[in-house]
């Protein structure tokens, strides 16, 4: 059975809380981490008069879990909370928390624990408060009245801070009430609940925006929404005063007739009537309050109007919506401002070909890898071709290539004028089999192109041994392994050169095509710089083979920003991949070997099409990398040599790639696992 990580939304209405928001954010995140939940933090700016919106937008830029909405005007706390709940509908549960730091976010851990025990509602009731005396007196009076004349099971200290199960949130949203008390509605709904007592802290920043008038209005609306007591009270008072007036009138008339009262009774009668009229006006006002609330519910005006949204749109919960194979916008969003600035700087630059951004990226990427030299080129396919030439592999030479990889690996070899020799892969890791390499090299190969497929490092120890024995030049294909290491050494540093691809879906992806060659050899790096520029030297004379393959300034600038978060992104990919690997063993996944920076997570079901159709019906995108072994492509087979490749051919018939990218929510990964295990079709080769 899966240990699903629940998805919790924390909804925070904001009105004049600019100074409190950064600390509140940190404390909420820490509390949700301790509670072991997947967090979405939804700030609702109820048109704050301060700069709260800027703070919310900055938090949303920093953390993809943070969303923010700005309402069109000050709609009030009930509407603000309803707007927030509507944006995160479908989460497993939602927490409502004020932004003023008077309620401790640390209670979220206890709230989630009660919810996990089956409580649909968890209320945090104020056992005491550090508010000013007048505020305490008003709150205590209101709570006392509310419990006695409206909802008797309201906690004695009242509450604003609570956790609501998904079912409760749905009830609140379906109610469509526009003028009422949200806390009263929660209690009225009657779900099984737990109550946590706490002491409300003193306000840390600013002053409360709750004026006396707003408090009185809120109190009256709350009582009127859940009790007919005011109408009954004024009805009884009316009956009582009417009886008194009638008795007074009879007394005056009889007293006058008997000579007991000598003063005319009309002034007394008028005073009695005035009292009755006053009571009637108050009663009409009370009834008007009920009528106004009913009128509000029947109007077609929307409950709230959203003026602006920031951050990622809250995703659907487990079992809902589509799980994309890759989401470029979501991956980019945490650094969107930096990417925009980098692009703007390039547009205003006077040098947009092989300028300072390319030089900067080459320097920074080489340092990140631990390499001495990096040369940016137009794409990963060019990188392989140029690396072969620069490494001294000549046209007509034979190059060993694993039979399971992307066709560009072989196409690049052919374009270099060389002949691919296809070798088999290891059955477990699907990377180049050293024994098959030796058999392929016996066909006259002079070089080998190990491919660190799916981010899985090749068995470079045996490959290096074979290359040394057979005199093979090693050029590594690292298109899918940016960040993978072998005993602490980056993939790409084991041969004479290595080719990298920065295709958008790669671990380090740009926003178009891009690639690079890294090497420890300074002379080779210089040759590569000439080859990427038509083979020209500094004077413009063509001195060697080459073609146009330049990494452009725009992509280099964007790659510099992506490189800053690459370690974080790789860690996110690995968390998803490790989660899959632990649970999807029945589907024979390509293993999470030591040092792997996951690029793709690949399983091998027995019935690939049936498996993919099943996941598609569940709204889950998949890919196939790759559907044919290279020796089975007609064109490649006709222009290459090959040894037997049964492992590559069997794997190509079964491999399926699951969504695995740094912007994935944990809940999406859980949904993918659940769908995979529901299929139950077994593993293939």
C-alpha cells in the first residue's frame, strides 16, 4: 500500500500585513515540513493599503509552492478566505490562518495529526489572548452571546485558525453564502472535529485593521446568520411593552373617572406610544438585516473578483487533471525574473554572436563540471561530430556506439564521416556493455562513444580498460547525464572529450538548441573553437575542417541562469526518481545507481502500448526513449556495422519513460505510482 503524502493548502487572508509575511512564510514552511505534507501556500490580498502585494509576489518568485491573488477591492475576510479556498479546491485539506502572527503556524503539525486520525475539522480555540483590554472584552462578550443564542457548540474562546478536510471545503464552497460568519458555518456544518487550545499572541507588527464599526458589523452578521433570537427577542419586547401600554391606558382612564388622577393622561399615553414606535424601528432594522442577507444570497453578483494572480496555479489533487511529461513553464518559473533580465540584457547588447555570455557560460559550466575547457556549440549532435574531429578521429574510422540511444548519436558519427559499429548494452542499466564493446571493436574500430543513457553512468572502469587494451579514443556522449558522477568525478571527464546537449528537456536545458564540448586538452579546445566557426583562424582563413555551430548569446545567457539552480533541479529529479524506484520494482525500472542524476525514469512493462494506454486514460503523459534499437533503423543499419544486440533490441521493445522533472509535485508522482500499480501487467525485458 502506498504511503501517500497529503497535499495541504494553507490559505492566508492578507490585509495590511506587509511586515509579518516573510516570517509567516518561513514558519508555515517549517511547520508543513515537520508535518510531512505537500504544501501549497495561497495568500489572498484583500486589497491591502500597504505594500503586502510586493512581498507576496517576491515570495511567489522564490518558491513555486506560493501562490497569490489580489482581489479587486476590500471584500472582507469571509470573502477573502472563500476566494482562497476556491483557488485550492481539491487539496486533501486546507488550513485557514491569519497573517498577523498572533496564531502560531507551528500548530499545523498537531492539526495534521488530528486530521490523519480521521477528524474532518480541527479548530484552534483561543484559551487566552494578549490583545488590548477593550478588544478582549468585546471578543469575550461576542463569544458569550454567540454561544448562547446562535451556536452552542462553538468553542468558548472562538477560533479563526482551523484545518478543514476536503469534504468540508466543498461544503463551504457549495454554500455560496455571501454575508455570514465563516467560523459559524464551519461549526454549523457539524463535521467530526477536534479542538486544540492555545494562547493568542500579542500583535508583532502594525495595528489591527479591525475597527470597532467592523467588529460590531461582523458580530451582528454572525448572530443574524445563525439565530432567529433577535427577532424573537424584539417580538417578546413588543408584546411586553404593548401590555404595559394597555395597562397604563386603562389605569389612566379609570383613575380619571374616579378622580384619583386629576392630571390629563395624554402625555403618558404619548410617551408609551413613543416607546412602542422606537421598539418598532429597532425591530424593523433587525428584520431588515435578515432581509438584506437573503437579498445578498439571491443577487447574481460574484462573491469575489480577482484582479491579479501570481505564482503557479494550484494544481489538481490526486486523481484529477493531467500529469504532463515535462512542464517547461513550471521548471522556469522559480527563476523567471532572472531569465527575463538575462534576455533583455542580450537584446540591448551590441555583440550577440560569440560574445561575453558565451564566454561566461563556457567558464562557469567548465568550473561546475570540474573540467578545464568548455566550448559552446549549436546543439548536442554538432558537439559529438566536432568532438570526434577534434579528438583526431578521421573520416572512414569506425566508432563503437551503443545500440540503445537516441539516433542523433549515430547520425553525428555518420556526419563526421565515420562508420558506426553498434554494440549491445547491459541488461540492467541499458548502458554500453564492455564485453560487447570488445566484440564490436574487433571489427576495426578506433574510437568509442559511451552514452550515459537516462543519466545512468556507464561502467567507465571496464570501458577505460577495453579502450586502453584496444587503442580506442573515448568521446563521451553526456547529453542525458549533466550532473551524473562516478566516484565523485563528473561524467564527461573520462575521455579525450565529451559532448553535452542543452535541449530544453535536458537537466540543463536552454530555450531552443544548444550544446557544448568539454575537454582537458587546451589544444583540442582551440581546435574546437576554430571548427565551430567554419574552421577559420583569428585572421578569417579556413585552416581546418569545420562548419557553423555556435552557441548563441541568448541561449548562453539563459543557460547561465539555469546553471545556478541545476544542483537544486537535479536533486528534485532524483527525489522523484527515488520515489518511483522504491515503489515500481514490479515494472523492472532502470536502476537509480550511485552517482546518477536522473534525466529520464524508465520502466519496462511487458505490454508497452497497453501500459501507456492505461496511464493515458488516467491523464498521465509518457514517452518512449527509444522505440527501436539503432541497428534496427533501416538507414542506420545500411550505413553501419553491428554485433548482436539482443539486450538493446529487447529493451527498445518495452521501455516507457514516466514524468520526472524538477517542477513535479509529490502528489503527481504519487498519482503516477498509483496508476502504474493499478495496471498490474508485469515487467518486460
